[in-house]
């Protein structure tokens, strides 16, 4: 970083704003994690708990990849390339799960 950029007031203002944004996001992530822990011990039906936990985890995942991986500040094309890779990975995982489900395994070879 050059000396001129380090003393530019606009640059420093933007860095301070991002720093405070990261701290705020970290506190929100900690609050969501705390809510997840509390939710586990509530007397709620298991499907509801799993659905809410999945949604909360997805929110935390996207917050981390957008802000802490700096995707929100990058060019939009890089964001969409990342999302295409993420969708492809999820589709591959789902296909493998359905392909190798427990009901389809012939167990006569194992006994």
C-alpha cells in the first residue's frame, strides 16, 4: 500500500466502515449461533427444529461467504461464478446421495 493511499481520508473512512461492519456481522453470527443452541433444547417437534436450524445455518453460510470472503465487494461476475460452482457442488452431492441411498444397497453380498 502506498503512502498516499494510506493517508487518503476516503480510503480510511471506507476501511473503518468495513471494520465496524465486520464486527457487527460477527456479533450477529454469534447471536444466531446462540439461538441455534437454545433451539436444540426447546420442546419443539424435530422436523421444525431441523428446518429452522437449516435456515439459520444457510443465513450464516451466506453471510460468511459474502462478507468475510469479500464477495460482496468483488465484481458481480465473480459472485455468480462462485454461486454456479456452489450449485454444481450441491447438485453433485444430492445426486450421489440419491444414487447411494441405503434402500438401494443389496445386502445379500455382505452376509
